[in-house]
């Protein structure tokens, strides 16, 4: 497969990882979620080529980060270390399995282990939640100050309060966004390892073939039920995170279905997508989500292949 058909996968996944953390407006580095799994793969599976060794040195600097260290510094690196460990273990146990099941299992195992650690130490999650909230509020305050200075009359108190509320809502969805970012970070790390260490661009499959176990739809439906009918903030928050996490995966699945049915993305189609994401991103994402959910029952790609085969 030509390189020009391979590089966009890693670039797109890295872009998704960065966007998810921009949404959070936290000090957590997207590079950390790439650097630690990449280094773990290098240490366990080995360095085979000079470009891989050079990338490993760069990854060390990204993993260490800036000297100033706070609570988030330890949390993000603790999460990334556990995530990398689980992914390497699962890769060694099932080396021939596809990337996504291993990555999803690694994220789930990391969430379970970190969640258990936070439960064992009472008050730990409250500290993490405070660090997240504090980071969000600080970022929102800096943005608001810049907007007010640029045009004091354009930003009312009600508008700023709405912006703060949206920022806090992102904080409530931090687990889901962290899970999605972890999947994207693992994808970039795995692609980089396979590419630089083995010289192969086949670490990740094409988006048009992206799918996952259909039974995961129950996680989305249960989360939606908790959001609509859950009693208590904890249940509602848990349901909301389940909906956002699975919604992100189903939107990716829907995008894969649309790419498959359209035969690929042309230059004009790419430009249209960029403009659409700038101005109509909620509509496009919702549409892809609905297509992805529908594919759970309709299996559109298999039916299209069957119809094409019957005509040939």
C-alpha cells in the first residue's frame, strides 16, 4: 500500500488526540499518551532500526515533560504507564489479533485498575476532580479575559456564564474524553512502532473497514437510559460518559461506513469535510453517529459487498 494512503491514518488519529485534549483545556499532554506506549513497545518488543531509536529518544523527552510538576503531572503519567503496560501485555498475549480489541481492552483494564486505586484511597478522586476543575476554570478564565479585552461590548455576563457552564460540562465528561484520547494515542503509538521498527505501514487498518463488537451497543443504550432516567448525579454522570465514549466510537464507525459507500475521500470531499467540521460539526458528528449505530443491525458494508458480488 502506498505511503500516501498510510500516513493520513496516523496524522488523523494524532489530530483527534490533540482535539480531545483541547476540548478539556487541561495541562494533560496528548503526547504523553503516545510516548509511553511507544517506549513500552520499544523496550519489550525491541529496537530494530535506527529511526525507531531516534524516535524513542524524542519520546523520552515528551514523556518526562517540563520540570514543573503538580498533581496532574503525576496523574497523567500514572495513567499512561498503566495504559502502556496493559497494551504491551495484551499484544504479547494475542500478537495476531487486530489493534482495536487490544487497545479497547487496555483502556478498560486501565480504567478499572486506576478506579480501584482511587477507591482504595478515600478522597483521591475528589483531589483528581478538583485538579481537573481547577485547570478547566483557569483556562476558561484566561480565554474569557482575552475575549473581553479584544471586544468588551461583544461578551455579556450571560454569555460568559454559558461558556463557563460548557467548560464545566466538559469536566464532567473527562473520563470519556480521556478514554477516547487513550485509544487514539495507542493507535498513533502502535502505528509508529510498526512503521519505524518493522518498516511496515500495515499497523492500522483503513477507516472504511473500522468496526467493533456489536454487543457494545448495550453500553451506549444503558448509558442513554441512565442519562434519561437515572436517579442521582453519579448515575447520570456515569451514563453521560458512557454515551460520549461509545458515541465517539460509533461516529468513527459511521464515518467508516460512509467512506466505504462513497468509495473513498477525494480532495474536494476532504475540503468539504473540513469546512463542514468548522461550521456544522454537531450535525456531521450526529449523522455519522446514527449511521454507525444503524450499521450495528444493518451491516451495510457486508450487504453492499454481497450485492456487488451478485451483480458481477
